[in-house]
C-alpha cells in the first residue's frame, strides 16, 4: 500500500503539470495581438516587442531576431497573419502556433500579395507574457487556411522524457530517412495530424494527405540538429537545425523545424517545415 505522503506527492506532481485553463486561448490571443501590432505599426517593431531575447528566425541561417533587426529599418511591407492552429504543452509554458500569412508592398500597392504559412514556437515563464522562441515559414502562390476556424488544444499529458528523448527521436528519424527514404521515415514517425509545410505548396494538414499528394520528396538528406527544447511536462517540444545533401553535411541546403508530441506509441512529428537556402 502506498503511503499518504507518497499519494500527496504524486498529486502535487500531477498538479504541477496542469496548464492554466486558458493556456491555448492565451497563446492564440498573443499571436493575434502580435499580428495586429505588425499591421498597426510595422513588422520590425512587432518582432522586437514579441520575440524572446534569444528568439531566432532564419536569415541565411538561424540567428537571434532582435539582434538582427535592432539596427535595421523596417522593411517596406505590410505583414499580416492569423493563428489557425495552436497547441500548448501540459505544463503550459511551451506552445506551437501556425497559420496563414499575407505580405503586401507599401511601395507598390498594386503589386500582387504574397501568401504563405508561419510556424512559431512560443514560451513563457510562469504567469509572464508569451514570447516567440523560434519562427520559420513558407510561401506559396495562393491563400490557404485564412477562412478555417482556429483549432486550439493542450497536448495530452505523458511521462516526462526530457530533451534527450526528442534528440533520440530525431536520430531515429534521420537514420530511417537515410536507409529507406523520407517517405518511410514520415510514415514511421509522423503523427496522424502531421502538418507538412514546403515552399511552393499548400500546407498538408495530415500525414495521409502529405503522403497521398506526393508532397514528401525522395531526396536523401542529412539532418543536423542544432537545438532541442522540451516542455517541463516532457510530452511536447521541438528540434531545429539545418539539412544538407547526403554525404555533404557542411553545405546547408536549408533549415528545418520539427515539432514533436509524445503519444501512446512514442514520439510523433506534429509539424515539419523547411526553409531552403537562397539559390546561388
């Protein structure tokens, strides 16, 4: 029989991993306010106000956003977006937000707008404000997901696994992709609701759609993980890094962000997005 003290400790641990009831809603609200700031003032001001001090985006590699933007003028564009899918870890301090983007020129209002999808990882400390930790996105020709309703969820709780667990899942994914090809790797490691984002293509909102549409390519790539971060509750996190051609790991072909969720049968990829390096 377990002692009352043990049961109290177990209950306290369970409560420690319960997020605030409004965690997904508060993240969606933070993202919506971020977008409104961008349209009201400009993209630069909004990014400086909403990124964490160590928050990164891609500019020919992963760099700290605020350091890059601080001494640069705002670009002559209007950048608008909205959250369409939000997922927050059970512990409530780490979450994913993604949705459609629209870019219009301030210098040439008649120019056709550009469309795409953003992916942002947000984190917060305690009851503090949400801040962007990682940002990456794609572009595609036509608008997509603008009219779809917001989906917001909390990741189901799981046993705490820690950062090394996602690193191990990444290693298994990369090994399988090298041995059998990317399709086999995504079939084995993708969540059923995997969101698969590639530039030039509309986003695939499920593993089945990504595989059936031929969105998953056949290129054998090497994936180099540069950072892994896992929620305190252990069941949600991400890996980011660079990818390269097999056999040439030092030459980056682009950069990736993969969001992972621990499900009953192990770690599964919730969202996979890459940003190719500019053509030389």
